[in-house]
C-alpha cells in the first residue's frame, strides 16, 4: 500500500497488478497461470474484435472469446458434474477429474466476458494496455468473491482516478464494516447454523432456526465481502457499484433479485436475458427466457443439482408473481408480501445450503415436521437462548434501520459532529475486535470463494 | 471541511494501526515466542523450509498462517478481548466451548461419544475379568461428574446424558458395586478454574465411598487445612478472561504426615504432597506428584490389614489420601500409563478390595487408547 501511494500515477496500476497477482498466488499458486492466460486471451480477443469490427471476423473472435472463457470455467467447475451425471444416466464408469476449483474463476470469467462483449457492442473502448486490462481482471479487492465489476464501470478509472483522504477514509470505514459483518456476524451465525443442523434430535424449531441463521449468514458473508471490496476499491480510487441493497426488505422475489447480488443479476440481464428478447416477447418465449436465465443463475453458483433447483425455484416464483401473486398481494397490506418474500427466501437458502438434493428434501421436511419430529427440545431452547442476541443483531442489521438511524442523527449539527468523531474510534475498535477473532480463531474462508 | 478532517482521522487511525502491528510483527519475527503458558501448548514457528514444492502444495502457506496467528503480537490481550466480546457483548453461552458462570468455568459437552465410552469401559471390563473377578476382594465402581453436569442443573446449559453413562457403567461392570457420588457433590466442590474437585470439599464423597466399602469407622475425618495460592487451573488460560485464580486447600493430620508413597516407576519414596509441584505449571500435581502409573501409599499407623487398589485418573490423586486411614496400603493404578497385562507382576490382587474411580471426562476421552 505504501509503495502504491509513493509511485507516480503511471506506475500505480503495475503496483496494484503485482500486489493482486501475489495475493492470488498466495491462495492459488498454480491457478495464477490460468488467470494470466484468461487475461491474455481477453486482451488479444479484445484487440481482434476491435481490429475486425464490422466484419465476420469480429463475430468470430467474439465467439472464440466466449467459448474460451466459458470453456475454461466449464472444464474446471463443471467437468465432474457432467461426468457424474453421464455415469449415472448411462451406467458408464468415466473417472472423475477431481480438479480443485480455481478461486474466483466464476467472477473473473464473467468480468472478462463483459469486457469482450462490451468491446464488440461498442459500449467499451478496446484496452490497448495489457497492464491496465490485467489490473482490471486481477484487481484483488473483488477478484475472489465479487462483486462482478463490469469493465465499463472502471474503464475510465483504470486510466484516470483520484486519490484523496475522502476516498481513503470512506474506503477504510466501508472495509471495516464489511470485515466486521463477515467475522462477527456471518461466522457466528454460521456456527449456529452448523450446530443446530447437526443436532442429534432434530426439531421443527431448530430447522427454522437453521433456515434463518443460514440465510443471514449468507447475506452477511457475501454482502460483507462486497463491502470490503467496495471499500478497498475506494482506497485505491475505484468506484465499484453496490452489490446489495437490503434484500430482505423486498416485497417480491423480483425486487429481492434487484437487491441481492446486483452485479450478477444485471450481468445476466444484460448479457443473457435481453439478448434472448427479454420480456418484450410472447408469453411462451418469456417463460423460456426466464427459465434459461434462472437455470444459468443457479448453475453459476455451483455444479450441483441443488443450485439448479435453487435457480428454478426463483424462476417459478417470478412466473407466479407475474401471473398471479403480484395482483394478489397488491390487495393485501404490505406486511403480507414481506412475509411471503422472507418465507420464500428462507426456503430458497435452505435448498442452497443443503448437502445434495436428498439433504435439501430432508432439511425442508424438518421445517414442516416431516417424520413426526418434535417441535421443540431443551437443546433447541439452549441454542436459541445462547445466540438470541446475534440473531437479533442479524435480523435488524439486514434492514436499513441502523443506517437510517445514523443518517437521522447526522441530520442535526451536533449529531453530525458526534458521528464524525466516533467514526475513527469505531474503525479502530472494530479492527481490534476483528483482529482478536483472527488471532484466536481458525481460518474461516468466505462462502463465495467456492463460486 | 469537517468531512475532510474526519477522513484524515480515519485514514490516520487505520495507517497507525497497520504500521504499529507491522513493526511489532517484524520485531516478533526475530524474537518468536516458544510456548503459550495459558493454553499449555507450543507456539507455531516460522516455516523451517521454504521450498517451491511446499509453496505449490500450500504446506508452506498453511504453516505460515499458523505461525502468523500463533505469533501475533499481544496474543493474550486479543484472546481476552474476543472472549469478553463473545460472552459479555454478544451474550453467547460459550467461548471456545467453555462456559463461565459466577466465576466457575466448565467445558460444555452436548453428548458423550458412545465409541469412546464403550472403549474405556471395555478396558476396565477387561482388567476386571483378567485380575479381579475371582480375587476374593470386594469391588466398587464410581463415576465422578464433570462440572458441566452442574452447569446444566444450575444454569440450564446442555449436558451429556449422565444417566446413560451410569447405566452403561453398571451394565459393563455388573460384577462391581456402583457407588453413586453425584448427590454428594455440587459445583462449589470443584475449583473454579480447573476441572478437578477441591480436596477440602469432598468430604461427602469420601463418606459415601467409605460407607460403601466398609471403612468409614476407620476414618477420623479430622484434618488441618492448609492453603496455597494462586492456583491457575487448566481453564484459567483457556478461558482467556483472566478470572480470579483458585486456592489449593489441602488436608493433613498426623496419620497422613507419616504415610509414605512408593513410586513403582522411579523406585522413589515420597510423602503424599509434593510441594515442588505447587510452583509448577499444573499446581494440581501437588497431590501425589501428578500423573503416575503405579503408586503405593503405605499407612504405618493402620489399624487393619486391609488393602485397597484404586484404578483412577487425576481425580483420585486428591481423594485417595483421605481414604488411606482406612487401609494398611492403597495402590493407585493409572492404566493410561501402564500396560494392564503386566499389572499382576507388580500387584498381588488376592483378597484386596478394588475401587474403580473415574471422571466422566476421562471415560469420554481417548485416554485409554
């Protein structure tokens, strides 16, 4: 960081790139080569698409770019899934490749795709500097767990960006908030989810506690990481777009997806849904488009049928909303649509977190008392009591209540001064507490590392 | 302007934080810590060999991560900060599996591990069948509950199924008379910061065992109390909250003072209490010098020819001196440190009474493996 701020602007990208590659190499020594190959491939494809603009070759190079990127992603992420299914379907005995999934491959593949497609569409200028393009793809804040930063978002800032105390201060606060969300809330809720899920005697209440804890864990883990990425980006002068906007307050599933992992939602919208025709098509075609997008969304999250089921679950709800539910809930007080969304989201995240389809059926069954399990037990009461405050913090923290309260306080002059004085104190205190968790705890990777 | 000042303050605070810990980490690299006194374990050191193969297969990175966490500056402060934050701010019931209530610290367990319990009881059953079944003496067995039993009763914590454990003990060792000491104990009979019970507070347990074994009338029960402090129990460091240390209270009388303890391993003869151990890492080793495979306590003032063999864990170290008055000799066997098959070469089991005295903690552990 010291070096980055010391060197003149033209050297900053190089420093950032070197640091990013070192960071990636620390976690993925071998696959660093894969990422470099992806970067070089995108760079050359970008140049070729631009060079042959308006000709057949431009389309050709766009497709080779897409096939190369998707091919690498498919090979490393989905090979075993396909082999397993082929073996099971045709009773064959092909050996699994058992490749380790390169960290962040799903994110940087989508970023490089956005670059070549945008260059083809003329929405982005071709990047002639390999260092700049490599800096964009390998930029360490968002490299391994998103958000998916589109090339057009940082195109200008790769060449011209400003560094200021305002940017640095905002970045630090945002980074610390994200780190605290991950370490203090997500990991604690993760421990609760794991514990109640592993209880010897399952209960209905424990299954619901699991659903709430696992859902909030995912939210705080992923949104925490996005906060960190946005904060770190800001420290280095980049303005990444927001990735979460309090998704649990949504009144419909469609709204939920406008608030959850927004960079992925807009990516599929712009590069899959709209090219397929979007919603300005016949009803049948719209159903097809929706199914394709949500199949891909689910499949992007993991090479397992549970993720596909998870995607299809949302597709089904989006269709239901379009044809019936929106009209139905419009007649009811808003609280009912909130309840409906939260209920559907909890179910969806139970599927998402399940260990295979059988696990998903078992977990969902437990929520509704399948198998005659008891509703309550002393063990359930113990864990609920022990984690009550964290759950409460998680639930409140998933709404804009705290943010709104702080903004309200800042409206007054005294309140603004107090908040400004407290912010550095808050940063240091949270850094100390989070450091304490790192020093005392074991390594705890982000959930989205595996995507 | 105000916003800019705030940004400068945040930036400054963050950079100072990073700079301070970076400098200390570099210093620490040249002077790494060797052991963690509070956790009673060695600290990870900087990876010895940094090879390309080690980097590629990530072993070097794993070792480095272990090192950086173990050698982090002010580690004890940070552990304490986390413990206090979890217990007092987040109001979690446990910190790293430890619960803390009214100054007492206990390890919370949800359940016993059936395989471990079965294995431990299997070993005890084997010894019973090999040496004791027909030795002509009376045989007793007793289980000592862990503090978590009382945490469940008193504070609503989870507890393993002690009824099941006792039922298993009775079933596996059906040839022995089970002596129930659960109701003779309460939480305050244990050290606050350690797993063990305090010798001066287990009179009720001694009475129950002595009555069952028929030696109650030979015990005077009159002792002089002595105290030593501070005693840092095993949970003192683990809990990281720096609770008030315990006091070791030990009991003496003229009979105990004249008893001798013969150590079969070293061939040495000592007294019941080992004062050198009080200053050591584990003050509880003061009782009968801690973990010993085979000891014999001889009572020169015995009014009986009866002898007792106690198969025991560390809980037996502090209670057995209080039973010595009732016997001419008490043998203390810790089968975790001696091959059971060789025991008949060292002890004549004929007509001796036998007591199996084990804590639930040890029965539910890999100690016998």
